[in-house]
C-alpha cells in the first residue's frame, strides 16, 4: 500500500488548511450549480395567469378570445395578447369616428360662414 500522500488527490496532504480549501471549492461549485440552475429556469418566460397579468376584465376577455380562435402575436421578444390588439383597433375606430365627425362639422361651419 502507498502512503497517505499517494491516496489523496494532488494538492491535498490531509492538513487542516487544505480542508478549508476543499470546503471553499465545494461552496464555489455549489454556487456555480445554483447559478446554472437559475439560468436554466429563466431561459423560458414563465407562464402567468391572464388574470394576474391583466386584471380580471381584460384577463377574462383574453381567455375568451383565445378560446374562440384568436392567437397571440409575437413582436421580437414580446408577446401581444389578443385583447390588447382588439382594444387597439376599437380605440382607433372610435377616435377615427371622432376625427371624421370633427372634420364634417368644420366643413359645414366653413360652408355656412362663406355663404
């Protein structure tokens, strides 16, 4: 059989100071494993409930729109929910009608003033 120095890995002579170094290396390895685990966990965007993300009203509307066939749109890294897209188009339509009404009234006023 060999001596104690031959049985230990290189750099370990079995002294107390080396035990601290081994403990520090193990702690470092555990920290690295924890960081790698966190990175693996955060690579995919966590799926959250629609109610939590948008509140009760918009969350319920979003679930209903998805269930009847609307899909989420992807803009780069961002995901746009169907309820947001519908809300955008409704607001655009509403403001468009307001603008059209304003132009019509201005045209009537201009015509009336010129007469």
